[in-house]
């Protein structure tokens, strides 16, 4: 305990930088999560409701995507954004935007997969019932989101948890540049490599604390909906 | 002009034809009961009638105008539907009943009053603020009906809405529903596999089997004048005996069934192979020598084979000399008691010529089971 306190005290001189690191971590993962939900929830509902040729393949793809190694995602996004890559002209490599993109690729299959399971968990006639009450396609989707909201909060928590704690992808496409693309996980790696174990442990503790706080928030929202 | 008409509609799923309807009509203002066993295609038919599923072939016409696919939302909103399960949304009873109006952008005072009226109509007004998770089965079903009803649809589709409820509640709700539908002049298609429900609510009955419409018409016709053996069996006629019209007079046809001769009022040319249908409740059981034979009256001596207690009535199986085809009769408990009916007892089975309905027997006719319940 004393050691941990010492570590936190050791971080005090770098508290300005620390705030930036924490904020950037939250921004990158928050933005990635928002984009993933925007893409993943409608996609999950669509896959859950419709039967069409190639659907099984898509579902398999989503399931595989749920376990994608972040470092492989990082490599893919790196090659995409590298100067000689297809999107090299955008000059996004080593920017927070590249990190958001990589995390979107990691989180979206998780969101799609959990949404798909949530929709399939509802009575399959519910969507017919909603349509039969006069809902448009958009109103149907919104209502299904409401009906499956407990599971969708779980999707949010799972997605956010997976990206705020990953290091491989953000390291590759962000480059861990001080003041620009350094987030908590990459900072922990750096501090450890430099032998600053106290700082690394303190950053790890903050990361864990954040993950705990955010999950507590999600759980609170979920249980409140349930009550 | 019919409200909704289907022409040459076919629904095919995974290579299997689920529905094949050369023509199917819902008349404006009627209550049409669609009757059929499980797997007859009743629910598929409702999805087609609601434009929720695209048929593989055929056309749908709404008040004479062809319906495109996908059906326009304003047209789809002229129809509402309640399923066998209430399928309530999360939230309160009021929120559920108001949902259909809400998606139509109707949130004003008028719509609130409509919701309240629907809640009162289906006796769930005292549950208005209750979460739907805390409703009983009957309350949930009433809420689902109120939710479909509040939209004042031109066409109300009901898919066995009371199937999960106990018989007394079901009867009560059915009568309430009928009154409400009549009072508001709503056209209604009521799908059920329960004959009693169909007869107590319908102006017309359509019998569906394996995706095909076997017969549609007034309840009396479907019950007493089935067009096919399959319908006769499904309507629990009880006695369907194969025979041949052996003689025809102006008023009476004589039908030879095995060694017996039956009289019927139905007219078919001599030599026509027929199914002779006699409803089991029209076969009277009498003590031997009790009544004198009358002209045109079918009266056969027989031996009781079995008596089955059905609760309010008793079903009696009598060997009356029709080879392999005992006569079925439905009698009151009082009659069974007075005649001391028991296996081995001697009785007379009697029925009038007017009770004998004839169906032309086709050579290729297949003896198919349509959910027959008439065997002992």
C-alpha cells in the first residue's frame, strides 16, 4: 500500500502530462466506442432480423472479429494509413484519428455480435408486432434498441473495456508520441521499459480505477433500467 | 367490393409451399374466422394480409387497388394485429396501448382520450400505470387487444389471441371482443384452430389446410354442408360413410352404403360415388322398438360398441351394420343415463334424410388427416 502511495506521489511531477494522457485515452476510446455503436447496433439489428444469402458468412466474420488480436488490427490500419497505403494521402498515421480508427475496428465486431445476440434473444415475433402497430423501419429499430437496452449496455461495457485496455493497436498506429498520441496503456509500456515501475504501477492503477468506474456506471444504468 | 383480395398468392419457404391461394377475400365489415389445424398456414396468411411478408407469387388488392411491394406505410397503418402471445413492449400498460398512436405522431389530447377509452373497453384501465411485467396472462392479452384496437384499424387481424387463456376467460373475452368489433364496424380476420371460437364470432368461416383454402362460407354451410371429406372430418362430422347414389326421386336420394340403404335430401345423379356425412349430434339413439319408422327416416338397429364421457355430453359408438364404420352419436348425459347405454346394449340409431349431406367422392381423393377428433 505504501509502495502504491509512493508510486502515485512519484507521478505528481508529471501530473500535467498525466491529465493529458488520461483525457486522450478517454477521448480516443470514447470516440471509437461512439462510432462502433453507430455502426454496430444497426448492423447487429439488421443481422438479427433478416435472412439473406451470405448472412451466415457475415455472422462468422463478426464472431471472428470479436476475438481479433489488437496488434493485427494495428498492423492492418498501419498498412492502410501508411504513406504508401490506400489511405496514405490522408496523413492520419500517428494521430489520435488513426488510434480511433483502429479501436473502431476492434470494438465494432463486439458491438455487432452482442447486439445480434440481444436481438435474437427477443421474441422473434416482436418485430412483426412492432411493425403491425404501424412502426416504420426506423421506428422499429429504435424500439428494438429500447427493448434490448440491457444487453446493449453490456455491449457498450464490453466494447469500451476491450479498447481502453488494449495497447497493441494504439501503439502501432499512434506511435506513443508524448503530448500527442500517448495514452495510458502505451505510457505504462514506456514507463516499464524505462524501469520506472512505480510510475507504471500507478498508471495501471489509474487505468483499472477508470475501468472500474466506467463499468460501475454502465452496471448502474443497466440495473436502473431493469428495476 | 372486398376490402382485401388475394389472387394466385403463393408463399414458398425453403422450397416448401406454405400457402397457395388462387383466391381469398376479406369482405368489408365482416368477421372472418380462419380455421385450420396447426401448420395450416394461418399465421403465414395473416402476415401476407398485413403486408409483412412478400408472397413468392400473386397479387394483393386493397379496395380494388393493387398493393405494391413493399406496401406503403400509410396502407400498412390501416391494419393492426394481435398475436397469440401478447408480445407487450417494456413500459406501462398505457405506454403499450399508446405506442401505435405515438409512431403515427399522434400524441395530443385526442389520442390520450382514445387510449383511455381502449383501456376501459378491455377493462385494463385500472392497470394503466402498471408495468407490463406485472400483468397476468389475461390482463396482458387484454392490453394487447386494446393496443391493436385503439388504432381504429380498417382491418383487425387476430392470431389465436386467446389460445393461452383458460376456457372461461376465453369465452368472456371473445364475446367482449365481438361486441367491440361490431360496435366499431371493424373488419376482422380471426385465426383459430378452435371451432367453438370460430362459430361464436364469425360471419364467415374459411377452412385452411396445408396452405390451401378448402372452403369459405357462412358457418352453417361449413358445418352442415362441407365441400370435401377433409372439411367434414375437421368439422367433427363424426359419420362419413362411402357409398353410391343408387336411386333418385324428386325429394330423396337413396344411397347404398355397404349392405345398408340411406336416405338423403341432397340431389346427386344415380351412380354417383359419394361420401355420406351425418353429424354425430344428429344421430339419435333410441331404445329398440321405441319409435315407428317414418318415410325418409334413417333408422338402423345396432349394438353399442363404446361410450365415451366427454363431460357435458357422451359419445356413443354403435355397430349399425356398416362394415368397419360404426356410427357415432353425441347424446346428453341424461339420454345416456335413461337408456342405460353401455357396450353390448341393443339400440336404434336414427337420423332424418335432411341430416344426410352428400359429397361427391373423387377417384383421386386422399384420405388426409386434418386434425380429426371424431374417432373414439
